[in-house]
């Protein structure tokens, strides 16, 4: 066990420090807690705080309950209707007792629902998950993140041994992209494609592209965002810039979607290569939060210089502090990106500062339908 040795024992100085010091001492006192849980007016607060703290202690168990359901395709199986536990158990090669535990846990988490004795159907959250196949893909890939987080302190100290998440995103280990192979980019590109529909819906609803002539999607992955943009704006010419192995996947995927004639694909690294010119709108979707401030400033400057005057930058990604009640998003990406090895979740305010630093003007933060999934900012060159 390690404890911080405090040399500075001077009392708190500001009024707010004093008030918080008093509050913390009260909350940390076992006798205050006993009193607050017993007193009828404070009991609801005590219960709520206890439940919040319990959720933090148990969060990993909740996540792994969800992971087991996803791994066993339980939600897909129950899509057609409720099933007996015995049937689910034999399908999953486990004892009915073990399956009952999983189903009980999942129904306590609203993923499943009791539908009679030893019979379960979808719960409201399990059903919602089916509407966004990207969520199940995210849950599956969490195996790498949670393996790294087995020893969170080692991870934070940079002493994590396996670094499975960094290998999952190999461009975090090789910024030039020169050593990346098709195999090494395939799984993250597939994950991004699976989760892209929910992102594209939100970004394109916040900023419809119907007024534009040509969209360049930088870090565009397999082209799923472009395909959604093409459906929204039939007049739009399309361009995609990504690392060579990813660009090759995009070429195939966009040809299969019948968009080969509308799209120009430029392979390269935005760290070392120039971006193509000609677009009047450039999108960076879930790209900026992957990179540190210096790299982001350089990338944004590069984007601005290839845009015409009054060209538009469209930036979409999860942001800190954008949604009331979505503090979990900040916590999640803070630790996620640390495990990945680079990048930061940023607030809209911080992104505004970086955009101004790169020479953009008229920066606007747009409302999105589900801010927890993505925030949107547009700016003019
Ligand atoms: C029917 C009756 C009786 C009433 C109806 C009541 C009603 C209106 C209910 C609403 C139902 C409804 C519409 C539900 C909708 C639910 C939705 C939209 C849920 C969405 C959930 C999204 C989740 C859980 C998203 C999770 C995202 C994650 C974990 C993202 C991870 C992203 C990563 C790892 C990105 C990595 C990229 C990198 C490396 C950082 O660049
Ligand atoms: C998190 S993914 C987002 C993909 C896509 N925009 C989406 O939202 O589905 C980041 C993308 O940036 C690309 N990328 C990372 N580093 C890059 C670089 N140096 N140059 C070009 N693309 C890069 C990755 O290959 C990947 O496709």
C-alpha cells in the first residue's frame, strides 16, 4: 500500500475549499452516515449515494454480465420471443443453474425480463441494444480494454505488460502507418463501421450536407460515414483520406455500395502527407480525440489550408461536459484513451480553442440528438 506523505499542512485557503473540507469530513464520518440513514429527511439522499457508490464498485460485474449476454448472442436469440432457461442453457453449453444466474443478473440490469417461471425475454435495454448493432461490437472489443485494466495502476504508470488495446489500434503505435497490415487494421475498421450508423445519424441530423458540393472525410475508415452522407445528399462528390491499408478497405466497400464513380480515395498519413484539395466541407469524425494537442493543432491547420475560403470543417465525436448526466462518457474516454496510448476526450470549449489556434473562425457547437454518442462542431476556414 502506498500513502501520500503531505508536507504542506497549511489550512485550506479559499471559502470554497473550506466548505468542501467541511462537507467531505462530514460525509466521511461513519457516525454522520449512520445518522443520515436513520433520519427520514436525509434517508433518501443516503440511499441514493449508497446506490451510486455500489454501482461504481459493481460496474465491472455489470459490464461482464452484458459481455456474457453478447458473447452468447442472448439478445439475438430472444429477438424472436421469450425462451425457457433450459433451452438457453443447452444452446450456451452451460448448466441451467448457471444460465439462470446470468438471466437473473441480466434482468436486474434491465437487459432481460422475467416472462414466467424460468423463462426470460428481452428487457428494455436488451431490446434497445438490438437497435444499435454497434453497441454489441463495442462490448465485444472491450475484452482488450478490460484485460489492460486488470491492473489499472500499472496501466496508468505505463507499466502495463500486454497493452492489448494499443495493439488493437496500431496507428497509436506507428503514426506513419508504414508498418500497418491489412490484418492489423481490419478489426478496428470493422468496429468503427459497425458503430458508424448511430454516429452518422446524429452528425448528419445536426449538420445536413445538402448545401455542399464536395465532402472529404479525413480518417474516414471504411467509408461508412461517406455512404451515409451520399444517401442524405445525392449531389455530393465524395473524398476519403485514411492510412493506406484502411483506404484499400474503403475502396472495396464503397465500390460494393455502388459509389465507386462518386468517390476519390487518397491513401496517406495526415502526419506526413498532404491532404487532397477540392472539398468545400471536410469531416473529422471520431478522429480528433485520438490525438494529442500538438498533433491536433497541426491536423486542423492542414485541414484549414486545403479548404477554400469559407469552407467548412465538420467535427463529430463524443465530447466532455456536453450532456447533463453523461459524465460517464468523460470517465470512459479518459481511461480508454490512456489505455490506447494517445489522445484526450475534449470539451466543446477546448475544441473551440484548438480550432481558433488553427485559424478557424465562426466556430459553432451544434445540438445533437444524443450528445452522449456524439457532439458536433462546425467552423469556417
Ligand atoms: C415502447 C414503450 C412502452 C415506451 C417507449 C418509451 C421510449 C420512447 C423509449 C425510448 C427507446 C429508445 C429510442 C431507446 C434508445 C436507446 C439508444 C439510442 C441507446 C444508445 C446507446 C448507446 C450506447 C450504449 C453507446 C455506447 C458507445 C460506446 C461504448 C462507444 C465507444 C466508443 C469507442 C470505444 C470509440 C473508439 C474510437 C477511438 C479509438 C476513441 O477513436
Ligand atoms: C477512430 S477511427 C474513426 C473512423 C471513422 N471516422 C469513423 O468514425 O467511423 C480513426 C480513423 O483515423 C484513421 N487514422 C489514424 N491515424 C491516421 C493518420 N495518421 N492518417 C490518416 N488516417 C489516420 C484510422 O485509420 C481510422 O480509420
